[in-house]
């Protein structure tokens, strides 16, 4: 009986996928799928700017000459900054030439790490942390507020090209959950910033968006005026002085 129910359910899922040609691409395969388009194909010329060519040399110099491929991540990051926040296939090919590997080796990295965007994003790319601590503290409401205010879906770009909203996994500020990151590509690689905004609320993220729209720089870090960095509201209640040494160890013998 159970096997029959499972088989019926699987058949329903297969049929539903067949109804929508793009349905298969809405799953994980969409992350590593590429179709040539007018603005993203290997025939389009792409190269690092003169200033970034110097940065490329500096990045590659950190690695032994026979391990140049180890520079693939920082070079992809630099290329993404230069190209306004996303990586066309021609930029990946340029990185492959620098580190002297087959292009597929660069594609493997670009499709694995979620911080590499392979479709256009806004000048201000807003990333909402979706990991458990932030989710418990209301990250879904944060994302909903951003999408509703900007009138876009996740990973869509606003009509003015200024904003897009995506999701990022844990950014390491769980104590200040929920949080968002703003990747600022408005001034190219020279003015690129990547700032954390913590202890946010649906109202506060909308305020941050409007400040960015006006060209202002919202104060990053905690958005809770009662906190200092990651300290508790009202200040520390413990650890006001030097901590006592553990009584079970002779520290002088260390």
C-alpha cells in the first residue's frame, strides 16, 4: 500500500514537471546551466581593466608559479566587481587564460560558490541571510519586506537597475540576527564595498534601501541603537574586569 502511494506521488511530480518547460531549471541544475545570450556568450570580448591588470599580477604573485590556478577565486571576485556584480562566460574565460587552465576548471568554481553571480544584479545587491538563526529571528519577513517594497522577485533586478535581492547562507553574525549584506557595485571595482547590516527589521531594511537610493551611506553593523557591536542591550553585565584564572591549572608552569 505504501509503495503504491509513493509510486503515485512520484508520477504526479513527473507530470507536473512536464507541464512547465522551465520547471526543471528551477531546481539545482539552474545553478550550473548556461545558454548563450546576446549579453553573455564566449564571443564577446572581455578583459581586465588596466588598473585591475595590476591587481591580477599582485594576486597571482601570492601563489607559487606552478600553482597559479589557486588564484581562481580572488580573480573571479575581481572580475565580478569590474563587471558590475556578475560573471559572463567571457570573463570566466579571461580568468582561465590568466591562470593557464581549461575554461571548464573556472566554470566549476563559478557554478559551485553561490557568491558568484552568473546573471545581472543591481548596483546594490541585497543578500538576506537565510540560515537557521536568522530565519528564527525573522529573515523571511525581512526578505518579504524588501521584495514588496522593490516590487521584484528574488534575483530580479529593479527597472532602474539599482537593486536586486538574493539569499546568502550563514554570514557569521548569528548573535546579531537577522542580518543582510549589501554588495555595492555602483562604483566598479575601485569603489566596491560589501557591508553587513545586523539586527534589522522589515522597517529598517526599507529605510536602508531608500538611503542607498539617495546616494547616502547607511551606518553598517548593528541597527539596534541599544547595542554596541555584538554586545547585549544596555551593555555588558559580566566580564567588567580581568577574568579570574582557572583554579585547576598552574599558569606559571606553561
